[in-house]
């Protein structure tokens, strides 16, 4: 217990998310609420033809540009995933596309520690160097434990590399009640909490004071269709409970909803 408690204490309770335009800067802390897009879509309805298709790199850029113009969106999370680029370098293409098309702060999942380091280099080139990126971090990262209760190799690499870089990381559980977690919402929250706290322990063990976000896309599985509905009443209840847990730990929070 003392390792977990020490990690929670050392993680910052306030998080500064810089935009390329300072008017879009956001601070996450107790009682401050901001809104973001959500991801990551691997298919989309074409806005001109209405046909369901795979997104392209151009679509990623367009989604960032659209978010830049929406006053109700405070932070951009990469909404869709380009399917027309090589898989091994897809996140670098995605980063180039959205960083070039929004003046707001952005979250994204880098998928590996190597790609995280390369995205940091891209963001540093945008702002004028790694020291300036630390002063005004225009990008933050997301990684997900694998429910139930696993931190796989790529997740661990992302957690450790983000801590070393000083860039904030959203440790986001995607547990599903009735599938990868207990069917009860209370039981699901227990597993969710353990997964996020384990990531925070690894982050703080790598670098004390590394910025982290207590994250959630946890919901209940739709047993009829084997899907993860993030617009369901159960998701809203879980997100409310997650927000209360984050406040209890005095950590910045990110929750899903639709």
C-alpha cells in the first residue's frame, strides 16, 4: 500500500495543457471542467456520400481543423485513425496531420514507446525545441491497460517514456462490465481503479512527479451486440464514480461519455 500511496502523492494534482495558440490553454484540476473530442474511430461516414468507409490521413487533418473551429471543444483527442498509411508508422502520420491543423492541445495514443519519442520530437519541432515543449506542452498521450488487470509491454514502454519526457499521460482503463470486468458496476470500478493505479505507480517509479491523468473509458458491455456503448447510462454512472475517485486522489481526470 505505501508504494501506491506514495505514487499518488507524488503525481501532480494540476495539469497544464498548452495550445499552439495561448488563448486555447487549459488547466485541469479540482472543479475545473473542459470538453474534448473522443476516439479513436477506425471507420467513418463520409460527409459527402454518406457511405461508411475507412478514414484517411486527410480525414484526420479535417477532424482536427473542425475541432479547432468548435468553441465547445477545449482539447482535441485524435478522433479517427488514418488507414491509408503504413501501420508501423501510422501514429507519426496521425500526429503530423492533427498537429498541423489545430491550435488546441491534443491527446493521442502513440502505441509504442518508440513512436512516443518520435511524436515528442515532432511536437518539439513545432514549438521550437524540447525545452520549450516542456514549458508549453502542446501534446499529451494516452495508453490503456488491458483488462482485466494487465500492463502489457507496449503500455509499460509508453508509461515509462512519457514519464522520462515529462509529457502528461492519460492512463485510461477500458474495462467492460460483464466482459473483461465483473458484471456489477461496483466490481468493475474495483478492477478499473487497480489498473489505473498500477500505471501511476509505474509512472512515478520511473520519474517522481511525472504528470498523469486518471482516465476512464470504462463502460458496461452490451450483451446483445457484444459492443462497448459509451453513451449508455451505465457509462455515465461509471464516469461519475471515476471522477469522484480522481478527486479523492487529487488527480486530473478524463472520462468518456456521449
